[in-house]
C-alpha cells in the first residue's frame, strides 16, 4: 500500500496546525459558527443533530493493522468506543468534542491518515473496488489510479470551491464492485489490443435526481487519463450551476447540455491541458504502482481448511457466504460482516477493530479494506488459516454468514444522527435483519441487496438496491417508499417505485410481502431476486403489496 513521503507528512502536519488554530478561535468566540463552517468542512468536520461528526478518509478503502488500531484508539479516547464505516469507504466518529478534534487529527497523522476533503464542495475521497489487487477477475489493480487521483486532487487550487461535491470511483474488474456508474466520474480499467486503458463515465449520481453515468470516452490511455479527468472537472467547474445547489452536480450539467456537447468541450479542454502534463504524472504513477506490488503469497497445505469445511456446518456456511475467489492459488478474500442481526450496519467497536487488525497482521499480509457495503475485507488470506480466523471472529461477534443476503443491509445514519434526514434508517435495518433471521429463510432467498436511505440525498444508495427503501416525512410522520429492480453492478439500473409508501410499523411486513412475491414467482431456487424482477416486472409485486385492483390500474396505465 502507499506510504507517505516527506512531502505528504509535512503537508498534513501543516494543515492540522492551521486547523488547530481555527478551532481555538472558534472556541474563544473569535469565529462564529457561520465563519467556522467552511473551515471545518475542509477538514472533514460536520455539525450533526447532537454533536460534531468527524469523517476520516480511508483512500480507496485500504488500511493496515496500525491504522486500524489507531482508529480503535481514537474511538475509545475521544468518542464513545465505536466508529461507523460508510459507503464512501471512510469511517465516521459521531460524538467527538470540538476541542479534541485537533488531537484526533494529529493522532491520525501518526499513522498516515487525515480527514482532508471528506466534506465540502471539492473532490472527495476516491473509492475503488474493495477486492482490488486480490480478485481473480481483475484486469489490473485500480488502487494506483485511485492514489494518483488522490494526490492530484488534494488541495488542487482550481478545484477547492467547485459548484458541489465531486465523487470519483475506479474499478479494475469487468464485474463492477465500485458502483462506478453512480459517480460523477466512473473509471473502468479495460484492455484493448493488449494495452491497458480506461473507459470513462460521467454524470452519474443518486440523491434527489438519480442518474446513471454515460460513457464519455471508451478508451483513454494511461498517459492521458489524468489530463482527461482534469479536463472533465475543469469544464464542469465553469458550466456547473452555482445558483441552485440542487442542480449543481455534474449529472445535471450533462443532462442539460447532452453528452455529445460535454464530450466536445472536454476534448477541447483536454487539448489545451495535455501539453501542460510533461510526463511527471507518469513518473509519479510508476512509483505509485511499485507501492501496490502484491505480497509474497505462501504455499500451505489445505487439509485443515477442507476438514473444517466438511465437518463444521457453521464454518461451511460462513465460507460459502463470506469468501470470494482470490487470484493466488490456495488463497481467498474473506469478508467480515459488520451486519450481525439486529446490529447497526457499519458500526464496529474499538475491540472489534483491534481484533480485525490482529487478524490482518497475523494472517492477512497486514491489509484490510473497507467496502462500500459497510463491511471489512481481509483481501489476502490463505485458506489454511481460515478456520482460525473464523474462530476468532466468532468470539467477537464478527462471524455472521450473511454477505450479500437480505440482512447485509446498507443503511445511512438516518434521523438518529443526521441533520438532513427525514426518517430513521438504522432501526428499520435492524428490524428487517432480525425478522428474516427469525424466519430462517435468508439462505433460501439467496442474493438480495437491500439499501435504506433516511432522506432523498440517498447516502444509503437505495436507488440501486434490489429492494430500496427511502424514508420521508409525511406531515410529521415517517413514511417509507419502496423501489425494486435497482442494481449497483456493471448492469447498473435505478429502482422503480412500487407505489404509495408505508408507515414505520408497516415497512417490515411490506418487505416480507415483497420477498414472498419473489419466492412465489421465481423459476428456480437459483434465480436471484434481480433476475426474477427483470423477467416478471413490477406487476406481481404491486399486486402483492397493494392488491389486485392497484395492479390492474398500473397495467392499464
């Protein structure tokens, strides 16, 4: 993984020093909250419902054991003993005191971490496939690209006051696990005639106006990528709306001007920029790539793994649900669920963070990943070590065998924490997970992505959930809309609304009804929910939820 050089360390230290002085001025009253707001947002500090919230950057979701232990220390020392891992592959602390924030930032700097550009109208934390550098289906590791973009965008003088926030995601596999089509810029590594390059998408995003990104360029070469991305952001920075924040995202700009006009403007700007890139970016890219060389993989007998798999049904269930194919023989990618039934999705205690750090150090080549699905990944573990890993996870409430299942729910913090939320998300996620655990049909249901947002900003990615749930305020009462048929993969689609929403007491039974309609309509046990929905359409689900007459009116319309 990438390690700070002297410039990185000095840069972060100076930014922390500046912010410490700004915090002192806020505390002594020299700065009002309105004056302090743009300063704190530049350093990842939000003011939420009950307290400040600090969002810490985890670039492209990659951590080592020392960093994870420091996150645990911060949770215990300055928060309430836990952290919340997010869909941006970051971690949030929901209860820090303002006077402690500078000390927290200094503690982060000790392990080469920071909170820069995790908020504000700038280029946010660049995300990537959480299986990067390990997946068997990968064309190339996307993290060097993500790191190049991180270094280029950090404190970029032209892009610190953009019309709105800007998000970039990179995937190195044709099986998209980074939700690239739902980002302002999505970058997909492709291969053409033996050459590695990039397909670039632009104008994706969720929120109140969800849109799927459009391909602006099918193939950008490695040496052209950075100036091409800068051209896109530069064009949008000039065109983007600043009179209306709801229309300020690049997706609206692409929609208003059309992809062909945007492509022509980007090509023109790229022509102006290309000569300014003298090859230094490629020299830097070469050095960055070296930092992501794969570890030295071991060769061990698989007898212990096979014995555990054959004799222990609990281990077998975990292995079947939570492991993914690794590029190296004898290895696996192990996903650690932060979604124990009834738990808060994405939360991990300080103790659990230390356990995961220990496992990474002992068995996982000292690497961990944060997934956009709010779980933790051990990307490189030998199968011979999996029984020991599983036994340790069980002792600490981390061995839930539900990755990709109905209880592996993505959920934003909702009205329990967020000042923007209009409904609760966490309790609904907990109730759904608990209910289907009681029914004991998760394995029968199979692959099913449920995503919940507590407001139209869609931080829970509900638009691209197989089942999406959007919490809204209806005359002071929580109301939950259901969408069906969303997909966050390379087959990206936006969910379709079923009809009228449901009250807080009705939403879990409604989800149960949707699932039963799926079980009744699937052709076989191997047909996943999304495939059944695409085959039969919305009508059977509407009929199950609202009755036959509603379904007939829908078909007539």
